[in-house]
C-alpha cells in the first residue's frame, strides 16, 4: 500500500497534487510520501513485536537526509555500507549505537571514522578486514563490536546482480569456515564478538530461501556457543521484495517474514536485527516526468519523456519493471495503445518500457513511475551533463524540496581547467 492515489482525476502524493509540485520544481523529479515511509517501517517493527529487535533501514536504498531523519525519528537504526552513508546517518540524528556498518571493502579511514563516532557493530566480511579492524581498534584503545557475515550458499532465486548469499558471490565468509574465523576473532585485541550476520539478496518474493538461511544461522549459533562465544545478536539482513507490477501477486508481508524469524531463531535468546530498505522506501516514492514527443516509428511508437536512464537506471541495468501511469487519469473508454517509453539520453539502453499499453498522451503531459523510492535517486548520475533531479518530501498537505536540482553553473563549477590550457 502507498499514499499515491487519484483524486478527482489527478494523481496525488498524500494531499498534494503532483501537478502542483511539477509547477513548483519542474520535471523530472522524485517525490516521497512520509505516510508511506512511516507505515512500512511500522509494519516491520510490529512484525518483530515480542522479540528484542532493531529495524535498521538500508541507507543504500535511499540516502536522502530527510528520509533518514523521518525513519530515525521513528526509532529506526541504520545499515550503512560506506563512510559517506555513516556520515549521512549521523547528520540525520541517528546515534552510533543504532548504526550497523556492512560492506566488503571498508577502508582504514572508514573504520577509524566509525570507531571514533560510535558504532553498533561491524558486519565483518573477510579475514583481512577482521585483522584491520583489530589493528585500528587496538591502536585507538577501543573495542570494536563485530558480527561475522557468513555466506550460507543459499540461492535467493532473485536477479543475479542482486544475489548475495551464494558461494560464488563476493559477500561474506563461507559458512564452513566460520567457526575457525570466529576462533581467530576471539583471540584478537580490540575485538568483541557479539553476533552472526547473514544477507542473501534483494527483491526476494519467496520466504523459503530466508528460512533455509536462517536455519543455517541457527545451527551455527548453537555451535559457536558450544565453542564458548557469547552470541547475543543475530543480524538477518534484508531483501524482502515489493510488488513492482501491481497486476502480479503480492510478495510476502513483513508479518509473514517475522513469523519465519520466530520459527527459525526466535527461541535462541538473541536480539534480532533486520535491514530492510526496498520494502520501506520503494513504494514510498515516484519519479514524475513530462512527455517531450510522441514519435511514430516503423511498426512501433515511442513516447519520449524528459527523465532518462541517468535518473532511473534500474530498467537499463536490471531489466526492471516499473508501472508507469498518467498523472491525469485517462478516460476509461479510450483503449490504451502500446508504446516504447524512452528517455533523451544517447543510448539505446535508455528505454524504460517496450510495448507498454498507455493512454493517448501529448507533449507536456505528466507521467509517473511507481515504486521508484528505492535505488532511484541514489543511483542517479549526471550522464550526458544532465543535472541530478530534485527530490521532494510530502507530509499531508505540505511538501518541501529535500534536494534541489543543481544549476548548470554549479555543475560546471565542479570542474577545473589546468593552468597550462
């Protein structure tokens, strides 16, 4: 469920007409719904009710400070994968004790940054990383709380570019080696072994891979406790999918995900962490764009819009589907016709949809890409020297620009020409 609904024939974000925002900021733009972000966070929180837990929002899915503060003020923790994301979480007011640092390539500078600023735990992905954290923590005279991310070799049956739990992925320590690496961690200075971490992928629409992975975590936790480790926290990652296509059956609900956690590891007496991103922010955002031209081609028509692959790369990168709807509701009596929806970037890959049934549209009409709140703005670029698009947050009948569109002068000012030219 989201809070983007038609009202008197026009699409609204909560109580604000998208046409009003378009007049204020121009197109294309991203718009997020506070009510949707709040609802989705609370669904996860309620799904784990009765267990000691923390819902850590995956910052990589949407790192805007206003979004992070909205969730942080609700009590969310943050899962970060870079020093920059850590700085964003702290700038949004989230304390270090609610921030988890994941990622396979933590640098010495990043490790020192978070040890100084405060961290809930490092999710350690390799033995060299473990040694580096130990070295830096010992030199600083502090103790680093760590969980080892284990790779359970579970096929999440998701897109190959977002699968993270198979043996041929770059993430985590093979679960068969975990006991030896935990033993090494326990001997190292500056290290406090507190838990186990697992994450098997993104956009999962079946609970079976989660159950398989969590059962392996259960078995490992019991073995580690027999080895003398005080395992008191389980980080079970994120990955629950969202319905990008409204016509398809819905993915599992957070409450069903919570039931799997209870059934597999709920009796171990561990604090539970989860790291949802997409399911909290995905359906909380739209990308709104204007039609530039309708071009008639050989055997197909093209709807050319002013958003492009640099603004929303998912269709080009993953072959991803987004429902695309007119902002002004179409006459139900008019039969939609198939069009290819494309952007202006000079790439054939700048294609959002092929043969998508759409109502008749003209230059200047607005269309909205649904489910664009996750991995949309955060993955955007200035390819073709196109400015990053603004982001807008709606709260009831109010809206605010939470990232402005840079001017061309600001873009050019970031470059410099050497004195010899």
